[in-house]
């Protein structure tokens, strides 16, 4: 099985986590659709995986997000990809396991990525009152691995070392490499709104003009900060620990499909 075509679905409400670096504030929302309308919205598209990710963290309310996943699978019998900063309690985890079992019975997979990009400096980009702590997310990665979910570490966005020390990213890898299938890491994308929320200025950074980490997920203008040094350090750490590292999610998913499943 090769994953080559994806489609994004998402609830339309603004994300309650309100992360400062988030690009989703710039996505247009013409109406708040029902779950049924969201499922119907991709009926004419071609895809072999559905990313349940785009306008917010669809699993800030895990049961609501998992219900959407269930509806998508029942309708399209398709692979699903979850990306979240959240952790699930025992009841929510049981629902996830039920969905995985039903999907496996039709040779489909549910892939899960946990987002985390810093430890001590998490408040630079996240509201620490609203999201699980780095430790809670790392513990959730371990729980997913213990149940054979092959979680992915979504180590992004990477900030310049003078803002979030690259050592924090390397420490995250040290604490998770035994439990993750792979690491996906990429740089910070900014626009004027993101800079305002971060309290930073455009001329504080240099930029990469050829990278597009969020292709297909955004419809607002984003510039990507040059973090080549930081990404290289992450790559070296992953190579030393023999954990695969990617800068885009699609190759990561295909690595899991072709190598681990």
C-alpha cells in the first residue's frame, strides 16, 4: 500500500489551545458545519488517507474527534491520520482502540502523531494553561507505543536556537526515540499575525524561500524561517539513535506502511 493522495478535514471552530505560532487563525471559516457536513465535503475528492487536521486540533475534545473519525471511516473505508497536542484518558483510549480494530478488519490503518516542540520553553509558543504538559505528551507517546500504535513524534515547529534552544528538541528525541516510529520535524512558518502573537518582528529572522511544509493545509500566506542549523542537529540526533527523521508527513507515513506494518 502506497499513500499518495490525501485530503484534509477539520472542525471549523477556532482551536481552544490558541497556540501563538498557529497558522489556523488565518484560515477562512464561512460557517460552522456539522460533522455530517464535514464528512460530505470530501465526497467528490480522490484520496487514500484522510488527515483529521487543518483548522484546529480536532482532538482537543477527544471523543468529538474520534466520533468524526468513526464517521469518516464508516463512509469512506479509508486510512486516517490524527495529529494532536492532546492526551486521551482511559475511556477515550478505549474508543481509539475500538476504531483501530474495526479499521484493521478492513486492512485500513489509523496513524497518530503527537505534537511537541520544546520542554522548558513551551510557553514561548503555547498557552501552558490550555495544553497538556510536555511530560504528559511524552507519557502518552509511551502509552500509544505500549499498545502498538507506532506513534509519530511531530517535532515542530522548530524555532531558531536563540528563541527555543535546540537542546530542548534533542532532549525530546532522547525521551521518545524508543517509542516512536519516526520523527517529523520542520521549521516555523510566520506571517504578521503570528509575529504579533509571538511578540517578534519580521526582520528578527532570515527565511527559506523554497520550502512549503504545509502544502494543501493552508490558504493564508506563510513565510518559513531559516532553521537549517537546527534541523541538521535534529537529523544528526535521529541518525545517532537510529530513528528515521522526515521533514514532511507523507514520506513518514509511507515509511510506516512499507517498513513497520
